[in-house]
């Protein structure tokens, strides 16, 4: 392709993506190669200052200060579907297109949500720890009793409440139909979709919280969804219900969740994301009814490779001064600020 320019990749992304970037002919820098280390802010600012296209991960905060450090930046191609780490309004104002990787991780993330739901209800991690600690001495009828997911012996259909009925929420609903569940959904931006798709029934948030055996979270993180699950919401849930979060940590007030788990307001929680990742709220790690996972819901070999190739494709479109396939702020292309950057 023989492109000129410099693509700054903050941390090592899967090889399939790097290969596309390198084959473009652009100079490619991977700033941080150590998987356990983040990018130093000084390196991030210097990298943004010296590159044409930035390929970041959700671990890098990209606010005005960072965006303003890149007067020559033609675009950002983040390898993630979520982009709450990027101040998109500031990017638009500065004329910087921002792209993400939607769609490819939907099924993998919904699978993992289901794995979390089953793990917490049937207490699989707790039982595993018991085995490896050599504590299994004798089978017993009361060992690790958990909640049913299907009808179970009671015959009662379990109720799943899906908050955020976008691509991933819908994919979770499809899985719930296979378990013969009653599906409630709440999403102020997709009430029509809920009412039209024949799988879920619309419910206001209080009703969903009060009736669900499983509450699963799939909204983006926005000012409206921050702490959507707070103490009042947790108190509304059934004491036999489980909370699953594979969206973004701050959707849940984690300190209130620790209280809910320790006081038995709910039966358990499975979290793939945390409010102040990678830290956990004090007391969370000690809760036996919490299943805690390091943000890996989309981490299958195939999906992460595909996310990397999508990010690379977006990056190359930025470098070519073409519309990126997965731009989240398309209005940016009509701004004078973008035209100036792109030399158009
Ligand atoms: C992962 O959390 C993503 O947003 O892709």
C-alpha cells in the first residue's frame, strides 16, 4: 500500500492487527510491550504528539489534555467496542475522528455473560477452589447448593432482567430463550426494539429489579448509567437474585454491592469489570458469593484477533484521510477542524 505516516499503538495488540498496520507501509510503534504494564502518561503524550494515527486500548485515558497533544492526529482507532475512556466531544471539537470495534465481540461477550451467570448461580468457582484446596472429603446432599437457571425442580420459569438492550443485550436474550426464561428488558434508547423482537417484555427499572432472578447489565457507561445499580437498586432485588456485569464497572456502585453481598440482600454477583479497574472496592474480594474476573468477556482468540484487524482497518482509513468504517463521531468529517487536519 506504501502509506506514509506514523501509527502509534499504545500497547501490544494481537498480531493480526499489527500485521495489517505494518503491511500498510506506515511506521508502526508499539509503545508498551509488557502486558502487565500500562503506558506512562509522558510516553502517551509524546506518542500522540509525534504520530498521525493513534491505536489505543481502553486502559488509556484520552481527555482534552491528551487529545490536544496531537496537533497532527488524523484519527483514533481504539481496539474495543466501548470508548468511555475517550472524550469524544472534545475529539469532535478538535476535528479528530474516533473509531471502535463494534459487532465482532457481541456473541463472545454474550457467551461469557452466560458463563458468568451459570458460574455464580451454580457456585462453580467456589466449588473449584474447594476441590483444589483438598477439602472434598465426602459427597453430601447440601454441598454447594445454588440457584436454578432453567425451570429446575420447582418448574418455575426464571426471570432474567436485561438492562441495556443493544447488540449484546439482545444476544443474551437469545441465550435466555434456550433456557426457557421469562425475559424482561429495560433500555430507554431501544424500547421499540424490546417491544418488537418477541423475546423480551419492556419493564421499568424498579419492576425489572424486583422481579428478576438474574439482572444482567449491558448499557454503555454514560453519565445516566453511572451508578445505575446503587444501594436503592440492590435493595429492590430479590435476596435470591444474582447480578451480572460485563459492561463497565461504574454502572454499579461497588461499595454498595459489597454491602449487599455481605448482608445477603442478593444471592451473588459476577463481575467482569470494576469501578476503579484493576482495583476492587474494599471487602469485595472476601465475598464468597462474588465471582470476580479480570475484564475478559471478549477474550476469545478469534474475537480479539478480529477486533485487532478492525482497529487496524480503521487506523489505515484515518491515515488515508478516508472515512473510517467504524467511526463513532461521523459529524467530525464536516468540520473545518477536521478538514484542516486532513489538509482537505
Ligand atoms: C471491552 O470491554 C470493550 O469495550 O471492547
